[in-house]
């Protein structure tokens, strides 16, 4: 006698997943079939053995999420905003204030974004975590950025003041016939404005281009980035 | 359930919401670690696989089909990683017996603790466990997976079928042959449910 079709029900019965009507049917069959009764007993023994081997699960290692602001859109937008803003301010001074490296001696904030990524950026190392604290790579916090921005602003004011004084002094030294009329001054200013605008636009386009490229490259290396790092239990140093 | 569903969170992750990802991780890290650990039994590897699973969830969030169940998808990812890992290690039993003292096991339920007073009994229990684990390593991987998910993880046959992407009847059939195979492997060593004879 073949009881193959009962095997599935026996397994369900073993794990108490049998529907009521099927359970009744099986019960009737078991009353008549010694083979299936034996089979179920064998399965119960096997299950009991299996349950003995159930591994105790060690304490869950903590999952630490590492944020890399450089790689997140909102931050990129913020950085881009900052650069544009710096450019607009910087562009206002005809002499041109070098961006980035001269930000009041603080950590270069714009330089990170302005400088093109090295060609081997695809091999970027995963950020490390030591004792649960992410090791910083090349990103700045919002606070640092604000500080740098304030610093930059202060220096700008200072320079503008100096520049203004310088111009006023020079104007004062000119003989009256060399001074411009209001119209001439306006014309000169609007030419200057246009030139400035063109230059600014060029720089902005370059920057946006760079930002887009950077983002594309970062996308490509997504797999290399460990945004998540599981650190061990407290006291256990992850490799 | 309080708050957004897993699927809602994943949709938010897709649109760049990292906090939602954090919520998903917090919600699933524990069950996932249990699942993976019971599949491969090495804490370091289990940890790496959990990390990789979450990373893939993040990177492949856009591929998640609306209407699917998040946990099934996540377990599928984890299971594939476990399989890769086990293929690399070749022998499951050899992997499973290793223990890492850095990781403290969860406290055993009090019912078990009561019996654990006798050191001889404890030693025998450990030995039996190792023998059974070894026997488990001798049955086909597809059967072992089902046994682990069912007996150790307490999943329903329907859930297992969804994760494996096969009919429920296949799962039950693997369960049936897996249990019989396990018993046969142990019988070869004169091992029964009652003790070593
Ligand atoms: Zn029968």
C-alpha cells in the first residue's frame, strides 16, 4: 500500500500546521495505517534530535550606520549652495579672492568639492570604524562649514573695507578732469557687471559640471562604499 | 503594527530618506542575524552577511517590486549570501562546530538552566549537539536550509516557500527527506533520540 500522498500531511502534522479538515482526515487514516503511524513517530524522533542541535545565537552585534555627507544629495546641494554663494561674494571683488585654501586657515571646505577626484577614486576604501566612532574621510560637518563661512565672511568684509578705502583714496588723488561723469560711471559699471556675470556663469557651469561628474562617479563606486558597518559588541573591535 | 510598514519604509529609502533605512535596520537586524547565524553558525561571517544584506537592501531598493513583502525579499538576499559563503567554506559541519569565545551566547531559557547543573550531563549534551550538527552537514543543502528555517527559525511552510521561491509542497517534501536523512545519518553512528547506544 502506498501512502506517499500522506507524507505531506504528516510533515504538516509534525509542525502543527495542519488545517482542521485535513487533520481529521489524517486522524482517520492513522487509525487504520500502521505504516503512517510509524512514519509519524520516526519524524517526531528526527525532529526531537534536530531540535537538540538548535544553535544558541550570540548577542547581536550592533549595526552602526555611517553617514557620509559628501555622498548624500542634500549635503551636495548645501555644498553647491555654499560654493555658489562664495563665488558670488568672491566675484564681487575685482581683484579676485582665491577660494578654498584661504578660508581663514580652517580646514579647506570647498576644496574637497572643487578639486577633481583622483582617477583611482573607484578604489575608495570603506570608511573605518574604531570603537563605534566612524573615522572621518574627507567630509565636513555642517558646523564646520558654517564656521568657515562666517570666517570667510569676516575676512571678506575686512578686504572690502580695505579695497573701498583704497579706491576712495585713489579717486581723491585724481585731478577733477579725470573723474568720470555719473553716466560714464554707470556705463563702466554695467560693462563690469556683464563681464562679472559672464565669468560667474562660466565658473558656476564648471562647478555644476564637476558636481554632476562627482556624483556620477560616486554612484559607480556605490558597492565600494560601506555606508553600514556592523561593529562588534561593546568592547569588541571590528576588524 | 505601529508606524509605517516595512514596505512604506523601503519606498521612503528609495527616495533618499536615510532615517527610514535606519528604522528598517533597527526593526530587522535581530531577526536577520538569528536567521543568518543559524544558517552558517559563525558569528563573524554572520555579521558580515547581515551587513552585506542591509547594504544590498539599500543599493537595490529601487529593484524591490511594489506589492512584494520586504522581509521575504530581505531573507532571499541573505539566503543567497549564506549559500555563497557556504560554497566558499565547502563543508557546513566543519563550519558549524567552530565557536568563537568573543561572543557570549544568549542566556539559555530557565527551563534549560535547571538541567544544566550537572557537568557530565552538560558535556554529553554538547557532544550530542555536535554529532547532530555534523549529521546535519551530511544531508543535501536544500533540505538543510528548510530544516533550519523550520525548526530553528520557526517559520511557516508558506514563508519558507516564498523565500525559496518554490511550491509549499516542495518545502514539505524537503522537510520530510531532510528529517529522514538526518535520522539515517545519526543511526549510522548508533545514535538515537534516547541516547548513544
Ligand atoms: Zn498510511
